[in-house]
C-alpha cells in the first residue's frame, strides 16, 4: 500500500472511530477519550511542515463539522502539527533516524519510552488547548485542568492499544548501497 | 521590499500557524452567534447523510427498547381519549365536541411534528442534536423540541433542506423559562453549567415559592417556543442562597439525553404574528 492511500484510509477510519465509537462512550463527564489525532502523530517524517499543518487543520475541521463545534479541534490539531517537528528533533536519538524510517514509532524513535513521551506530550498539548478554548466560554479552570490530565491518560492508553493492535511494520532504509 | 519577502519566507510556517489558529478562533467565536456565517447548511447536509446511515444501523439494536417506549406512549395517549370518560349521572351526559378547530385549521395553535434523531452528543460543552427533518418537511427555525414523554429537549437553531440542528438543553447558550408545577409563583430560568449531562440548574426562584425535593418543573408558556406544561425535570437538590433570597436548585431532566431516538418538534402557528407585533413595538420605541 502506498503511503498516500494508507494515510487517506487512516484519516477516514480515525474520524469514523472517533465520532461513532468513542464519542458514544460516556465514561464520566471528566473524561473524553480522543484518538483521532493519532493521524497527526503518525504522519510521515518526509512530509513538509506546511502540508502537516494544512492536513491537521483539515482533520480537525472534519471532526468539528461532525460535532457542530467549528474551530475547537481544528485549533488543537494545528497546534500539535506545528510543534511536532521540534519534538521529533529533540527526541530522536541517532543521526539520520528520521530518514531511515518512514514515520514515528517506538522503533524509529529508539524505544518505547521516548515514543511515549512524544505521544504523551502531544496529547497533553492537544487536550490542554482544546479544553482551554472550551473553558474560555465557561470559565471554570480547575475543572478543566483535571479534565485535561484525566483525558490525556485515557488517550495514552488508547494510543498504546492502537499500537499493539495495529502493528506497523517499519522497514529500515539506508542510502548506502 | 525584498526584506519583507525574505522575512515571510523565513517565517512562513510560523505565520501559517498563526493564521490557521486565528481562523479557528474566528470560527469558534462566530459560529454560535451567526449560524449561517460559515456555510453550515452545506456542512449539515454532508455530515447529516453520514449520520443517517449510522443511525439506521444503530436503530436496529435498539428496536426492543423502542417498542417498549412506543407501547408506553400508546397507553398514555389512549388514556387521554374522551371515550374513556363518562359522567356517573345518566340524565346529564357530558358531550364534548371532538373537533375543537374548524376545517381550515384556524384555531389550531400547536402542531406536533415527529422527527428522528440522527446524531446526538452529551459529552461536549456545547451539545447539538441533529434531526432527519428539515425545511422540505415543513420544520422551522425556533421550534421547541420535546421527547416522547413530553420532556423538553431543546430548540431548533439551524435548518437545511432535509436536516435540522437542535441546540440541546446541554448548551451554554440554552436558556428557557420554567415554573414549579405546584406553585405557579415559583418561576425562573433554566440553564446548564457545562458539567453533568441530565442535570440543569434552575435559578431566580424566590424563597417565598413552595419548593421541595422531587417537585416537578414545567415550561411556563410565556415564550412562544413551548406550550405551557411541558415537563423539564424534577428537583434533585435544593438549598437556600443566603445572599440573594433565592433558591439554588439542581434539577434532573425528564428527557434522557443519552438515548434520544424519536422526538417531536412543536410548531406554534401564532409565532409569526407575535414576532411581527413585538418587532413593531420595538421599532416604535426607538
């Protein structure tokens, strides 16, 4: 499967799973499980930053159209897509790992721990910004801080589960023939 | 000039980031006020179609429960039939005209229009419900929406050809007026604090009103949106606010927002006339 087809399928499936499965689960009013932004976490290294942000905006805007809340998820997605390259640069261990592998994973980032930091930080930022924008309208900040932390934990569990269920084979590529 | 272009090229990604954020925040701040600003009718049609597919599958699994609900509703309606009542005095029979309106329908004020729910949320801060009935099926903006047990659900805020978006009671801008069923003096406004679905707050009720836990709160009928007496909920928690001489009341909704399937929109035939009159009065005052 080419990278393009794979990513289009991912986009559609993640949106459908998010809206029709996760949004129907009501764990507790403090916890909103999110997984659709995994699309941004899994975007290939080679994609340029302008495209990353444009695609993230499209992803967020699509979910917003379903939930009738234009802007909220789009803003959060654009934020993590903008910060993603900086985080990858900080966390990736050896020189050139981002050209040897296609996309971020436990393998390409040199272990489960750095990968979980990557996923954890980005989901914290996503939830934080999203709930902050919602809190601006209601103005109950303690409530939203706790909500952010709890939702991040649940999202991380979901991301781990997704990684284990859909094991992504990552070819090691070198340019030395 | 060259420096400006260089600057833009150098910080292109950052500028794009700012631009997209600004656009998102523009959408957030403008959507709730002006529903038609961002082509929402088109978005409605597209997502509505997908929602329709989903709800058709989903409905299959809820058939059993739905049957039971319809049964209960039938029972309730049959109990209201005039045929069921007879006065004990045989010489003095009570006769009720079975047609309370003329053939032109002139005296009808409220009309119930059934609609199917295709999408619903409770977990967001601003919740919307989408109905599979739109302008083509004679639904209108600002109609009140109740569930099958006459429990208030929300108000139609946005409408397209075949779908309608309802602002749920679980929305920060939602504000309807309610009164206590036992004491018509106890009126106030009903809002949602954004925390727990199925629980609303009922404010501005004076402490002189007779209210206790378990009392029913109904619509007041002073707005043209809902008729008098639609159930809103029952009082779950009540305490006195010492600083304002009002009660602080938390009510549990009659409608269960977690599983809405079929609802009724209520059309008010006098609404247009009332609106026109109010408009006229306002323009004269200015």
